[in-house]
């Protein structure tokens, strides 16, 4: 097998990359990574493992981080004091990470590919005087990578994925326990009674309104760095990179947006990226409808079979049918430690 490192995901044909990334998730997709290259807070490279015939077998983005605006990706926040890597391997955003390997690889070849990815990440980090880590690895990825690292995995968070059985929203409701079915119907009816106008947008058409709501949401959670200008820049970058794949369902009162959910359909899953609403303009069960029910409707319309609801508020997500799994980190040590 042959290992190489390229400077941009654009150097890899999109179809070739997507063959590996589509089963892995949105935040390792070719288009998402291309957009992240516009983020000035890190320099990126991409490790590729190929067969002698040139077939791409495995890959991993590598991010040399200069300034981390998200505390949840800051090593000093989530790792033990003796570990301070500045290179992130895999996905840098989205709290969902895995090395990319070709579907159907037999276990021995997959292990060999993962070893080559680890070694390439080590060399890349060493050239920059640092080490690397894999944050927010899925349980399957953690099990595959853990034997290659000196320290055991560090559990970081839980991840929630809501299955969407059948073909329509009523099938989802029917899959829930009786008490929860009653609760979902009540939350849907209460929201409908508020008579807000629902609109579906492409993100590019509503960046300004969404950024104001998102900045307020971030401020309410103690993230003072994430002001309107910062959120506008983030959403503009996503809108430019993802085009009409960046979808928004929004609640409006008259001409004013009072809440929104930004989501993406990718693979067999609909991925919730951001949810925010105006706390000074409450409506019954607005958050639950934005976070779960409206994107679930969109997911069914698209043909998705699951809704990725992510971290935090795990019990609320479990009550809405989520399957919950662990997210962990693996960090490398400096040689000799």
C-alpha cells in the first residue's frame, strides 16, 4: 500500500472520496471539507492510502490548528493536562468522527490502512512540533483505532441518532411508546395552534436572520465569542460551500424569523447542524418542533432513515426514540513518553 499527503481535498476526485465518506457522515464529505478549507483558523492536509493500482483504500483529513474558537475541540478543555496536541485527525466539526476506509475491506487490510493513517498523522504532527488526536470518535471507530494508541480512549460525550422507520412521520410516532406518542402529538398540536408561518429556505437566502438567532443562542450558552459577525461568517461559509444542500426550516411571525433549524441530507441520514430561536418570542413547544419534528418530516420527504440529533440533552432525545452511543477521543504521545 502507498501513502501520500495532499494539501487540498480538491486534489482527490469527489466521487473517489465520497466512496469512502458517504457511509461515514456529513462532516467528512468532500463538499463539507472543501468548505472548511476556507476557515483561516487551521491549515489542512489529507492523508491517502492507495493500492498499488491506485485504488483509494483509506483517508483522513489532518488539521493543524492555530486558533480553536470551539472550546469543545480545545485540548485543554477535554484532554488530560499532559496531552496538548495541535493536530486534529479526521473531522474537526460536527462531533462525529471516524477514519475513512473503503467499504468491504477485510479486517487485516483495514487494520493495516489504519496503521498507515496513524503513522502519517504522526509524521505530519512531528513536522510541526506537536502531536495529533482524534476527537469525538464513534464507538466503532474507537474500537478500531484504540489498539494503535498508547493511552486508552477518553469518553467525551454521548451521541443520539433517531431511527425513522416506515415512510412517513406517523410511522415514526407509531414506533414510540404510548406515553411518548401522546407527548409528541401534544407538542405538535400546541405548536400548530401558535399559527406561526413555516418556510423552507436555502441557507444562502436567510443567513442574516439565522445568524442573529444563532448568536443569541450561543450567547445564552455562555459562548460570548460567537457574536453576530462570527456566526454570519460561519453560515456564509457553509452556504457558499454546500449550496442548495444547506437547508433551513424556519418559523416566522409575520415577516420576522423567530426560530430555525439548519440541516443536511447526507447518505441515509438527515444531519441537524444548528437550531436556534428567539427566547423573547416564545411559542408553545417551538424548540421541540424545530429540533425534532420538522426536520424529521423533511427527512421522510427526502427518504432518510435516521435523524442525527447529536450531543447534549440526551435524555430528551432518548425520549423521542434516539439510540445513544459513546463518543470518545484518542490522543498520541510524543515519542518516548
